[in-house]
C-alpha cells in the first residue's frame, strides 16, 4: 500500500499564533512529503508492499532502518496533524479519558507536567507520547527520532513532535514554551478520545 500525504485538516494559519503558517507549510509540505516520497521508494522490494502502515512500521523495526525511519515518521505525522486543532488544548478532557488520566497519571496537572518534561528531556530529535501500555494503563513515554510506541507494544493516543523543524521557526531554542503551548492551546482532545475508544 503506497504511502500518501494527507491534506492538513485545517488552513495553514489556523493554529497561529501557537504554530505559524510558515512552520506548517515547511513541516507538512516539505518534511512530511519527504517521508512519504522516500518511504515509497524504500517500500519497493522490501517484502512489506501491500501491508498496512502499522504493519510496515512494526515489520521494518530493527530490520530495515531506512524504511522504518520514513514509515515511522509518516505514521507519526498522519496523527500529529489530527492531534492539533484551532482553539484546542486546555483542561476540557472528555469524561472517560479524564477519569483514566486521573486514575493512571494522577490528574491533568500531573499529566501536563510529565508530558512536557518528557518532550523537554528527549535529547535531540524525537517524540513525547501519551500511550496505552500493554497492560492497559496510560503512561507518558518518549522515543528518539521516528520511533513510536507501536514498536514497544503500546498504542499511542497523543504525540508531540520535538524535532527542531516542528518548533524552531516559532520558538527558536525554547522547546519548553512550545510544549506548554501545545498542551494549553493545540491538543485535539476529541481525536485523543476517539483513539482511546478503540482500545478501551
């Protein structure tokens, strides 16, 4: 199954001032497109043609690093665009998910602190995640580069990109400010809840 670049679910300027049109144009049209284009080339002859994206990600992990890098980032970005929305973020987490965050992570404030810290603490490029672990509990994790919880037996519910191209135009080296803005103003909690509903 060939990789395809999905359109953004909102206008380029819809997330301003927390994420600029310039950032989205470069991030979506250049970076994500490159993962799609390179991934399609690397998929040919890999033995994973015709598989779902999740199967390609899991099947290439630890075996075909170049394909994994591009497939992983394609998977991550397909969701990343949906994990954000205009007038998003804040503490208005849907009920069932809010209860799970309370029971597993100690409440919203603790979630926010741990999630931001995971992103700040990821050395170099990578992602911070809200994940459903193998035992069904919510946990905050971080991964390097294009890696994601799928390859560790988890299910990602929310991820934030901490590669510099995700924030440098708008925040320069202030990664903590970008992460706080993401949680407070950008998260699409309805999409997080939709993903949680598939595994809960």
